[in-house]
């Protein structure tokens, strides 16, 4: 290694160490917005270059104020793992090794890491040991890949080869999706030519899980090729679809069932929570994210397909300059949309090896317990309501729950903004069944008991100050007489099926 490389790598490491060391102590939000950053960076493309060391210095200087605290201990927005130090270290090495994980000849070690991870994951998640596994960038691509295999499989059964003929003139496929499905399912359907608007949306309950009888009614009214997209872990509530009922009907209909388990599938690796996932092992494909609960750096999604041939038919890339498919070895590119790829298996292997079965179970349970603690402490406070059953790691919080809906929306948004600006913890908002809400997702390996307490107190103090401000300066109207419904209640008589 040349001296310049040596210096450069050490410089990068030192910067990484300094960043991580101060992460918990800095405000838990970026200091500058993207627009602000762009305003202070030289925008014109340089005619001449600059030394590698100087560039690294410059990168760190301009990027630092715009870095988020995703890897920090009090980040509860979206659903984001924290890039565990070990997986980052393995990822450094992955970059330095510069492997192309496309096939087993290009990188025997990368292919071996994926093979190992594949069998460990099937074992850990207790899914069919003969299923095929693809390592993609995230759950969006995992959903895309699972649904691509589904599309080919259900059409092949009625004599249509979609891989050869495309969808031109193909028999139509009925696609059933819950009302509260993740948007990436719709994106995948759009990319696959199945249309995001022609799907049958299935009514859901107050937790966002598909109603079994609504599903049964729709599925039974349809004939021909059918795909069902369920979810294990609703993005806001953490709810699970009723798999046993769905799968029983789906089997009658010879439908392909895909399960989006971006974070919820990990509940299967936790003995105290895996009851939630009961029945999903009978599905045809599953997706999950290692960059969520497994704490691997971003761009680590996983797709698992029961029917390996359907998976491979949909994804494999072949050419005379690539190893032949008949080789006994597993080629990573046969199970994913990409050809040349990052060797994602190393960081994944490192985390699985480090945590082991027990470590993963303990971590998942700890996050679920932290969520329940936060939900309980918040719900004791006047004006705060928890809108979901906290079965997993997600909490839906409404501020001004005793006020009229519009006022509650405003108070909720004001409270979120105040929490974020205080910088003790970071949270996000969303719309849940027609109401503005705050979401908490406890899923970071950096989060400890003290962070839960600190964050709960920060949320309570932000809410109290918003409530006082509203009372003092009349910024928010007084509540009208009728109380606001705390949850979207569901009345079977009213559900339109
Ligand atoms: C995060 C998430 C996705 C999308 O995953 P990406 O990794 O962002 O592509 C899909 N479904 C659910 C339920 C999720 O939580």
C-alpha cells in the first residue's frame, strides 16, 4: 500500500471515529438543510482536480452540518437501524476490498458470504430451507423482486410466459393489497406493469391490518391469476395482517402471497414476539431489511422466495462472458435486479455472527419494551393519546387528543416541531386514518434505557409548552363540546365490501 493510501484511510477512520464519538451529545437533528448546504458549497465543476487528502477534508467540512443522527441513540423517525459499529467496520473493509458480488468467479468470498447469510436467515426466520434468497438495496427492491417472481409464476400457471412475452396480451392478474400497505408495494406494482391503481384495496381495522372478511369477500369474487401483498409490521402501527385466514383463502385461489416484512419479519427471530407472525411461513415470498432491525448500514434488503425457479427466471442475467447457470455455485446476481453489486454479504454476515440468535432476540425484545415504556409514560399525560396497540416497536401519538380534530392536528404538528428543535431526540409525523400524528419507531441498537427516559421527558416538556402557549396567547381555538374519537373505530356494519 502506498503511503498516500495509508494516510487517506487513517484520515477517513479518524473522521468516522470523531463523528461517532460525539453523535449522542450533539443536537439530534441536522444543523443545515440541503438548500443551506448547497448555498455554501462551490457549485461550479472544477476544471482541475485537488489532492485526495484535501478532498476528504473538504467533504467532511461541508457535509458534517448536513448529517443526520440516524445512527444516534435518540432517533425515532421513519424506521431506521443505526449502522452498528461492527457492521460499519465490515463495510469499510467491503469498500476497501472492492469486490464485485455479481457472481462467484468475480468474488468467491462475496458469493460465499451471501450463501452463508442466506441459510442462516432461513434458519433464523424459520422459513422454508429450500427457499432462494436475494440481497438487494432495501425492502422496496425486495418487494419488487418478490412480486416479479409472483407475476411470472401465476401467469405461467395459466400458460403465459411473461419473461419471454411481457405483459402484452397476457391474462389479467388480480392484485390484492391492504388499505394501509406500504407505498413501496404500489411502487413495485407500478414498475412491474401491474399498475398501482388497478389493485383491489382491502379494508383494514383500526390498527391497519386487513379485515379477514373483507379480504375473503374480494378474493372469492375474483377468478384467474392472483397475487396478494400482505404485511408483517405496518409502517406506523406495527400491525400484522391476519396471515392464517388470508393464506387459507389464497391457497384455494392458487394465489401467490407476498409478505412485506421490512422490519416486522424480525419479530419471527424473537420468541416473545413471533406469535405475531404466525402463519406467514405458508406464504410464497417475503421481504425484509437488514438496514432496519439488524443494524447493518443502508442498502441492505433481503428477498426470500419459496419457488427458487420462479425467482431465478424473473431475475437471472446470463451471457457468454458470465459463469453459466448450470454451475453448481450460487451466483448472487441470479436473485436480484442488478448485475455488478456491492458485496453486501460481509456486513450482514458480521452482524449475524456478532449477535447470534440470542442477541437478535434480545435486541428486538428490548426495542419492543422501550416502545411500551414510552407509550405508557406518554399516555398518562393529559391531552396525549396513543392511537395503536403497541405490539411491536411502533407508537402512534396524538397531541391535543381532547380537542377538536383540526386543533389536534395543529397541536400535534407544533409539538413535533418543538421536539425536533429542542434536539434531545428526533421524531417524525404522519397522517394516520385522517389525523396528524407523531410516530415513534424504536429500532436503534444505540438506544439505551436512559435515552428512552430522556426522550420521553423531552416529548412531555415540548407538549406542555405547546399546550401552555396555546392556552396563553389563544393561538389555538378552544375545544368544541364533542370529544374527538381516539381511534378510527370500526363497525362491521359500516365497512363497505
Ligand atoms: C421501510 C419499509 C419499506 C421500504 O424499505 P426500503 O428499505 O426503504 O426500501 C417497505 N415496507 C415497510 C413496511 C417498511 O417499513
